[in-house]
């Protein structure tokens, strides 16, 4: 029964193959050894974080004209307004 659940869990996943240099691979292997986590876990988490950063950056670019129209040119301008 465990095998069935495992297969069901993976049924929605796809495979991504990437090439990394020896130094990055060494760092990743050391981290895996220290933490007991898998390489794929670290890769998925890194990809999730990068995608979130990209979405955030796109949002900032879309909202920038509206912020500038209100006189918000820096983070401090925004914080001063909302605090």
C-alpha cells in the first residue's frame, strides 16, 4: 500500500535535469550529508524561492508607475506612509 501512495504522489511530478559545476555539486553533497535531505528537495526549494522573487520583481515593475504618482520613490517613502 505504501508503494501505491508513493506512485500517486509522484504522478503529478515531472523531471528536470540540470548541469552544475563540480564546486556547486561538492557544496550540495556536503549539505545533503549534513542535513539528511535530498538534492531534489534543495533544488525544488531553490526554484520555488527564485520563482517567488521573479513574481515579486514583476509586481514591483507593474506597480512602480502608481507608486511614483503618489510620490513613493523609495521603500522609506512607503513605510512612512503606512506606519
